[in-house]
């Protein structure tokens, strides 16, 4: 996310918040971030259909948003003093229900949940995307017949070396490591790492040192700890740790959603829907040995996304069902978050800090 004093191209500290317009959201909310307190002040709104996930390109400053619809589109915006200026009309990504996107070099990548595929789109020098140059279908299924009847790509992101692209598939209980041809945009599966059946991997986060990845599962409150070899492009599971905090009770099921690592590599945080908690994992024993050390209320209901500021001093949770983004101060010794404030954002789904 850049240094602690990073600003977007508009010249101010900003947060970009996605939402489900089909659930009463406004589109992409732009908020000013107070650099001293982390408080959010709403600035303006950019129109987009169901922009459930956002990604900011650090080189061009362009903000990208998926439209999580059956049609499956991506929109691009350039930050301006007045808010966000569209870079052309939304484009089809060649897959349905995209839930995640990221930038890898001159390519924009989308994970298409409903169709179970990953798309690669070219980016012009100004950051404007073109139509998909390649769509890679995932294949397979899992034991949960309601959620794993087929592949459901939920996240796609480059590894820390920039040599590989990883796609996390909830439907097939696996993570695919792909080679991305920078000239053609073609994705080729290099390896596929099988995870425990029925756990439904959703998102992963890399430790800042780059040799460990944490895979968060949606269908069980677990994190799989993996060793990552950026030279060979191989992801190896080495252990699991629970993120069950006891917040859910009775018939309420826990659905973990988002995972982030602190910039200094000392903590990992995960959001757990149902329990409506943010759990803290300490890495005091080493990056490969996380320990659950605490859980706090997310400040609302159904925390769908987490973001950590570049200093590691604050966390932001997008609480979808309560319609807010809550921010937390982080205890520098324990990593424990403490609620500091919130901003009403109907059907909030994602937070990206500029």
C-alpha cells in the first residue's frame, strides 16, 4: 500500500469502499482518511453496479471494480479532486459473478466465482483495460453439495516475486499456481495445491517476507499455513490453525471472509462472519506458527473485508449487513484491535486505502 504517508493521485489520503447496489449500496464510496486518527469522512460516490471488490494500481493510480453480476464486468476509474472519473464504459470479463481482482504487471486479473474461472485483461499505458485476452476455466468439485458442486474461483493475485499468479478456489478445495505470459496474457496452470476437502478456501495473504502464505477457509473457521517457494512456484501446506472465536452460537455458522497480515510481519487478522468477529493471530513463534490470541467484535454485522493501513496501526472492516465501515486502533504490543469509529456505508463489501 505504499508508505505510511502515501496518498492517491488526487493528493489526499482516501479510502475506496465497494458495496452491493442490489442490496441498497450506493456504488463506490470515496472517503477522506484523517492521517492522524484514521477517521473516515465521506467525500463522493462513483456509480457502478455491485462493485463488490476493488483494486488500486499503484503505478497508474487507477482504481478497478468488479461488478459481481451474472454478466460479469470490470470498471476503471481515475481519482480526481472531485472523486472518481470513469475510464470508459464497463467491460465484460468473460466470466460470471467476479468476486475479486488484482493487477499483475500490465494485466488485470479477475476471479469469476459463478463460472469458476480466472480472466486476464490487458491494460493500456494509462491503465485503461481492454477485453479479456484469456479466460482460464477451473475444473473440479468438493464434498459440500450446496457450495462445491463445481469450481468457484474466489480470489486471484500475484505472488510477492511477480513471477506467478495464484487463484483460490472455494469449490475445488485448492489453490492453483499459474504462469502468466506477459506478452499474450495467457494463464497456464503450473501446479495445483489440494487443501483439506470441504473447507472451502476463500482468500490467502502472504507474509511480508514472502515465504509463507495463509489460506483462509470459508466453510470451516480455519487457516491453512503454507510454505511458498517463489523460485519453483510451489505452495505446500504445513499446518492449520483455528479462527473459531466462540462468537457464533447455536445454529449460527461461522463464515470466515478476509485475511490480512501486518506490514511488520508480527500479526495476521481474519474477519469471521456469523461470529461477527475479527481474530488476531500472533506470529511471535515465527511466520509459520500463528497462534490465535484474541477476538473482538467487528463493530457491526457480517464483516466481508478487512484492510490494514500502511503503518499497521489501524484496521478497517467492511460490515455488509450492518452497512458500515468500522475502524480500529491496533495495540502495537499485542496486535489487538480496539474500535475507534465507524462510517455508515449501506451494503459495504470492500475497503481499499489510497
